[in-house]
C-alpha cells in the first residue's frame, strides 16, 4: 500500500551552475525515510541522509522531500520541468483524461473560460465540450450530476469554484456521495473527485474564506487530501482520480502560483500518506496546505535559535497517516499542530484527539494546536492576517513547548 | 376556537375534493400527429408558437458555443401576433417589444388538460390515441399491478405485526409504477424516489429479493444497511433508493449524461412526488437537464399529499406540468391511474428523449391511497371517505382489469389463481427471509471504502473485542 513518494531537489535558489552534476546517491533507498538535498543560501548544496544524523546548520529553504531511491541520473541533470501549482494540477488532470476516456470534468466556467483559477484551461478545446462540462450555478445539482454519472460508469471531477460553495452541495456529498457505495451493498461505486480552492485568501471576505475540511471530516465514505506543492498537487490529483472512492481534494487559493520543479516521468502519490518535509529531533510540527509555508518560515528562525523541528505535511486529512505521525511522536515526544481551520471542530482538534488516544505515553508535554479563531474571516487585511497563524506564533509555541 | 378550525379544515378538503372531481370532466385526449417521434402540441393558447424540431439541439454540446444555437431557436418565438414587429436583441436572443405594460398572469384560465385513454370503467374513450399493447404485455402489466398491490398489503401487515421495522405502500399508484416500467427498456437507468418498487418488480426483481431487503438479511443486495423499501439493484439498472427527497433528480441528469457520452440508446428515468418538486434539486435538475440536452424523463407522481401537506400548500402553480416550460422542457400531464395513458406517454417520452437528446417531464396525476408510511396515520389530516373513494371507485388496478377483461385476455379464474399464488409465494418468501441469517459484523465496515482503511480496521478490532468481552449483550443470531 505504501508507495514511496518521490521528489526532487528543488528550490528557487538553484543556480544554473553545474554543481548538481556530482550528487552522490543517498544511501538509504528502501526505508520510508527520505533523504533531502539541502540548499544553502549560497546555492551550494550537500546531501543529507537519514534524519538520524544531526546537523544543526541544515537550512531548508524549500519544503520538498526528495526521492529516497533516486538514481544518480535523475539528480545529476536538471531534472523535470518547472511549473506553477495550478499548472501541475492541470497536467495531472490532462494526463488522466488522456489515459482514461471515462474521466470528465464538470463545474462552473471550467470549459472555455478554463476555470476561475485556470486549472482546466485548454482542456475543453482538447477534449471537447462533453468531457469538460460547463454547468449552471447549482452546486448541489452538479455534484449530484457527478454522482449519478459516477454510478453509471464515468469518473467525474467536480470543481467547486470555491470550496465554500460546496456547502450547498453538502446534502449530495454527505447523504449520497459518501453513502451510496455502502447502502447499495457495494453495487454502485462513486469514484468522484471533488476539488476546489479553499482557505483564507487575500481579503476575499468571510464567505470565500471557508475551511471546508473541518465540515466534511465526519462524513463516512469519503477521503480527504490537501495538496501544498506542485509536486504533491499533481501526484494527489492523479491518485484521487484513480481511486475508486470519492475523494475531496483541497487546494488553497494562495498556493496556485507556487512555482516548482516536478519530474517529467509519470508519478502517482499515495492518498493516505503524510509527507516528511524536514526531519528533526526536538518537536514534531504537523501541518498541511498553506500553513506548511508558515511553518517552514518559522523553522528557519527556529533553526537559527538552535531548535531542530521535524515538520510533517499531513496531506491526508481523512484518514490521518498515524504511522508517519506516530513514528515522529515517538522520536520527538512533543507535538505542535499548525492549521488554518478554526479552533472548534477543525482538523487540528481531531488530530489532537487521535494522537492523544494513540500515543499518549510517548508525549512529554500536552499537544499544542495553533489554529484560527472561531470568527468569520474579516475583510480588513490586518484583521484577516491576525486570524491566520503567523510564523512568529509558531516560533513562540515551539519555544514554550520545548522548555 | 377548535370548532372554527375544524370548519376551515373541512372546507379546504372540500375544495381539494372538487379539484379532483374536475378531472372527470375532461373528455378526449389531445390529438397528435401519427409519427411517433413528434411531440404533442402544447396548450391551445400557444398555438402560434411552432414546436421546435431537433435541428438546433445537436449543435450544442458538440461544438463550442451554445448561445448562437439558443438565439436561433428563440428567434422562432418572435411571432406575428406581437404588438410591434420591432425587435431588439439582448443576451439570450432577440425579443419583440411592446408598449403595453402587461403582466403575465400567475396562471392561465384553464388548467392544463390531462391525457387519458380509458374512462373510469376501463372503456377506451372516443377518439383516444394511444400506443397499442399486445395481450402478453397487457396481461403482464395487470399481473404485476396485482402483485404489487398484494405485496403492499401483506408487507404492511407484516410491519404492523412487528416483524419488519418499516414499510411504505404504493397503493393507488400501481398504474404509474407498472405502466411506466413497461414502456421502458431494461437499459434505461432508473433513479427512484421510494414509491416505485413496481418498476423493480417489472424488471424481474423476485419476491424473495424484495422480502430479503425488508428483513435486511444476508441475501439482501444492500447487505442490511438500508431501511426497508430502499431497494437497489445494479443488475436491473435500478439505483439504490436514498431517503433525502429529490437528490436523485440531478443524479439522473448525470446518469443521462453518461449514457450520452457512451452513445447508448437509452435514457435515465427518475421519479419524484409532488412534495419533491419543492426541493431545490428539482429546479436545478430540470434546468440542468435542459441545458445539458440530457435524455432524462422526469416522472412526477402528483398524488396530492406529501405526508400531511396537500398540494395547495406545496405550490401555487397549476400542478407540476407547467413548471416544465419554465425550464424549456417538453411536458405532459397524464392521468396516473390510467395504465394505458401512462404507458403511451412514457413510451413516447422515451422516444423523444433518446432520439432528440432532450429531457421530458411527465406529471402523473394520481392519489396516495395508503398512508405516507407505517409511521403515519393519514386519517388524521384527511377524511376517510376521501380515501375510500380513491381506493374503490378510482382504483387503477380495477380500471385496467376491466379493459383487459373486455378484450378477453383475463378471467375471474385467472384472477383468483393469480392472487392466491402471489399470496402463497409471499408467505413462503417471508418465512424464508425471517429465518435467514443477518449480515455479519464485518459488513458493518466493508464497502465504506473500496478497501478497509486503517482507522476502520482499528474500529472493527475494538468492536470485536467488546463483543468478545460481553457476549451476552450481543445478538445471538448475528454472525461475527
């Protein structure tokens, strides 16, 4: 079940010099620990093998894990191609649509307009109007339509223009999408992917800044994943499309223009795995989506202050990857959860409960969960900023936790 | 206080009753051209508007722009009897303008007439036009209507005896169930509400299978997970019933869309009640079907009651049929207690839907003779004599029986044989089902996903541990 996730060294600080041509291959291939190529600010790099080796000067400027079993060749030349996150999503979508004629997309403005975030740009011209379907504005209906199409053999991808609008589709998602495979005794399957941007953007107002993962997490029968980098966006998109279960893929409005390098070869990630962003020793920081970047920024400061945080992007919001998380907790004995959900009933709340239940004996201190306040997201920029967890808060929390 | 309320209540039901009686006055069916693919003419007052042939429909969804096609169509609606012949264009097409400020009334003077073939005595009415059916078809239809009726009465009793937890009958709606099913092919995908088990019966679902679902035993295709009546069988192209009302309507559009992509000569058929037409999904589903050119047939069983809510409190329009035009959908109102009328309408609607790739709305007027379900006592909100009237004088099964008998295709002997045979089979099936094993504990966790994820594995393990520790609390007839 566990597929090794594969990544590449990447950073915007890569220079065009040939220093990368002489990368020695990392020694551990078979374990799930990843090796990371670190990039210093002076663009020299050095490989770091297992997280067991402790190097306090390590500095990760970009939060992408590398292939554990990478061959020499792939790290030696400038591998892959660069693109933005929304393009990575599109690439994943396009590849799957080419591979399987049953895959189709439906949503508002996904056809000729190319989607409000351009994820489906060009697909309508390539695959035709029927496979990239523009729908009227009725989320419950086109979600229902997708479910009906799935039950009859298609594999639709339903795009919500903003995750918040999928609240209108809650009835179809909860009562039908999650349930019909079960209540029909396994006769009908619903391999839909429901995706869209969510999270707090830049002054989009309260209704467009919803974190729907907290509302959906209870629904039985669905899987939820959140992407955060172009690499995992494409991999998760492909995995979600290929999955026989209904999957909700959470994207973040502010991450669509993230640029990164991804492999040319085809790859599919596992829907149930978390991603080790930065191995460490002192504290486990669990996060996902946009907060990953706040955490990594805080990690820079923390490293300078002498801490060694282990950062895990949980990616899989339902079910949690308790294997990876557990291993980390057993190592560091301290947990900090950083999320964008609200305090009450968010992913962090569930994660806290899950970790406490399963790994209580391994904890040296109570779990700390940093989340947004239980308020609608205000429009004013400064107020909006204060509802989202900032790196400074993360640094303070780690310092307190590690006392 | 109490007395004036009961007066008001009574008068409301009288009006209700009168509206039903008005249907008796409707005589001949509207004519239609002999070619089976032409749709019916619309209401007389819209005579000037020509019906649209299929030219423009195929343009959309296979090419990029749809607005052009729509505009071309709508231009046809700019007719000569407008005040000025001057025309302006707006997004959506050209429209004639008038200097007279005239509000469209909320309803036309006359209600949309109801298509019927047989009168109350089962005699074909003069000048009636309908799709002929063979003897075999007629006998099968009648037998299935009797079977459905018998099933309903027996299963209702079984629930009252406490042997199953819940049941709801389709009494009074046997014609809608069976005749609509008979007019369809087995490739047509059915998305039911919950009062259409007759469709499944027609398609070959056995009595044993029905009973197994009611008892939720191991032979139930649904593995005991849903309440009684929530049948589902992918083999019979009958989607599993889901309790929330009208959720199946947009799903039907999706199923039709899937059939269209596959190029199948089949359509999606979905049912709802009069209450279901108030749901948002109804409106969006119809709108979607029209925009997507989806081959769906929407059959609305307008049986007058949504639990205790009569249709006057459900909508203010002239029933459901007028809503079709609002969405650009061909619609017809049919006497739902007339098996031949329902058969003809559905048969024709199916051809329209498949050949012209467009949705059709059928409003079948009928009456819910039984209570909403075993959790309801409808005598609390409607008069018993009203129920009796519809049960006896307006019974669809008896009406069709008279027609079949008159053709010499059915006798009293057949009748008694059939009824006793069905009863016997049902009793046997119930006995078998009652004794059968219940689904095992593992079925509590299977099929939530395609494979068991770790959290569910854990939860199953914990549950099994609890059961092991407290075997006395665990039912002995449920395997682990």
